């Protein structure tokens, strides 16, 4: 879980439209520099369920998520953020 959490944070922190990545383990909050509602909608359209918490994109994958599935979801989220 710790390794997967580090992976998520490292991947998302590198994006220009990401202001901050916070959280612990797989409970991750992403503060964006772009429209949050539109980002959530586009992620859902692409098959990745994300939530919001106040002004952050909230990621809550299951603790036992296989790494290839996690990588695919993060790649999709990155693609949407970079649109």
C-alpha cells in the first residue's frame, strides 16, 4: 500500500496542472489548477471513478488493487488532467 501510494503521488505531482498531492497510503487528494468538475466528469467518461472532497480530486482505490490496474487508472487520470 505504501509503495502504491508513493507511485500515485510521484506520477501526479509531476503534472503542470497539479498544485499539490496530499494524503496517506491510497487515500489521495489532488489539488488541481483547472476545473475540478470537468476533470471528474472526464475521468468517469473514461471509466475511472473519482470523487471530490472540498476543492480536491479524491482517489480511494481499494487496498488490494493490482498494480497493473492502478497504473492504468493513474495513466487515465493523468491523460484527463493534461487535456
